[in-house]
C-alpha cells in the first residue's frame, strides 16, 4: 500500500496464544459509513481475527443505526511495554487484528493490522463503496508497523522558520486551520503515489496515532499533538510543496513530514485531545508563521534541539506540563498560539459553553445543525430550532456526544461545537453533491 514503507521483520511479534492467555485488553469500536455520502451503514457485519492467525474468527459484530459496533475487549500486550522505550523497541507493545466488513449493497472491506493497545480504546473507521459504483473497488487496507516499532527513514532536517525574503515563499497573511489536507502517500518525487483529501482533524488524529502511543501521559500527548499541528500548519502557511510545483499539502513520508497511514485506526484519547486543541500551534516571538517543530524517537534516531518522543514520555511521567515539555526541547521562547481562522465552518465558536438556559442566534445555529445531523443518525433526537437551549436540546447534544465519542455532558463546549459543525458540513455537503 505505501510505496515508502521500509519496515523490517518485527523482532518479537506477539503470538495469538500469548494474547489469548493475557489478562490485558484494549477496546475496539468500528465505525462504518458510506464513502459516497458519509452516512452511517446499519447492519454491517464485522468479523475480527488475529493478524497472526486470521483463519480463526474471534468476534463477529454488527453495526447499529449510527454505523457503529459495540466496544469489544481484545487481548493485548501489557500496557507497561508501551511506556518503556527499551521494552517497546524490542517487543511489540500492541496487538494486531484483521477485520472483514460486509454490508448489503456495498463492496467488502478487508483491513489488516488494526492496532490494539492495552488500556486504550481504538476506533477503526471504515468507508464502504456501493457495489453499483463504476469506480474500481476500494483497495484492501494494510496498516504497517507503528513508527516507534517499525523501521522508517529518519526526518531530513530543515530550518524551523522558513525564509520570508524569497519571492512567493510566504503566501498567506494569517495562520488558517484548513478544512482539508491533501496528503501525498509517498515521497514528493513519486508521481505514481496517490493523493488523499483528508479533513484536517482526521489527519492530525491519524498521524498522532501513528507517531506516539495513546497510553502515554496526557501532557505528553498534548505536547506531541501541538508539535504535529504546528509542523503541518507551517506546510500550509508557507505552501511549501505547491511552491515547488507539487499539487499537495504534505507527504506521508517520515523523511520529509509525518507518518500518515491510509485507513488506519485512531485512539480515543488522542482524538479527544485533538478536538480540544485543533486550532492551536507553536510560535516564537516576532515570528508570524507556525514553527516547523521537528522531532524523532530519541532511541533509534538522535536529534539535538528537537523533541524526542520517548523523552517527552519520560517528562510527562515526571509530571511536566505540555508547555514545559515543549520548552525543554525547543527552548523557553516557544509558546502556544491560536489560529485566526478555521476554514469550512459556517460560523465560529461563540467563546463560551452552551447549556440549559442559553438562548440566541448561536443556540439556533446549533439546533439547526443538530437537527440536520439527526435526520441521518436516528439515535440522535431531532430538535426544533427555536433559539432556546432547553431539555430537548440537551438530550440531543448528549446523544450526539455519545455517538461521536465525546464526554456525555449535554453541554456544548469547544470540542463539541466544532465536532457538530464538522459532522454537519460533512453530511450536508455530501448529500448536496449526491442529491
């Protein structure tokens, strides 16, 4: 699947027998939608087997009206392995499973290598192609080794601040969170590699799930997500590849950018953090562009003056905050900034939580978006857009949060607001395109 993947044979893979006898488990939930319109697919059958022995079906699940399976516990290596660099390099800290997804009227999807970490919740997204589509069937998905376990090309060093005197280098007047990232699935010069259009937050969640472990301390995850986002927004802000004659935003090559893996699973803890801080990036005084925050694992590869992933894990376990971790590696002048604009969103966050008793245009906008989503997701109660946040709106919000893996508070905070806006834009736009 990936033309630049160079992972070697894993030294100590975990056997199915070991997994079955283990008391350590992680959770898996599968989310199934139509690739045509992003609508959930009900009654899709998901069969799960171990990648090491895929002849034996371990579990068979069926999706509900929201296109989701129940959460299922699956054996995994002890969580302690993913927290210990020396152990995690030599012993695979996660289990791998194969998935076969079938649904009436859709082409089957095969996924090899869904990663399960002990104590973590993995979410496997699946987009199914209708059988009547004239396009070629979606290729099988192969999830290669995690970057902290497999062997990948080290990052080619670049200046963290791009020159501004070169004609055409800096083309944007302000930092913007893009609606979509165009990912070139290979090295820049590989013209045969496909380009994928990926929503920005989905891209960040995919990269973070590929580059770090979701079992790490929260402050460590936040620090690494901020570094990933800042690097990505630097590519967006400087139009780095477009100014070199390419038609994409970023690559999937670890030599040039981050590791992004087509179709891989993400982890809930990482997803929640990205939703909370997705409009942030890293800055330095008197520098307009987001900092190109480079990093390496710190064990197989050394990178002075960059953040090391395993080093950030150690600091998080010592109680360091995210900004303390970042300043430890990048210096005391680094600080967290907020993008001035978020593309593709009908209107911005009101700046305060919406809850029982709130009223006005922002509440009405929320209700209109929720009601549109509820026409597609039957488990979310419909709501009348009257501009008043009452019990009915609270129930609808709570159901939305349950479906999309957010804390079920019934309160519209920052990440709930933008998740609602994202889903609304996704389902309404695709419905318009296909209707």
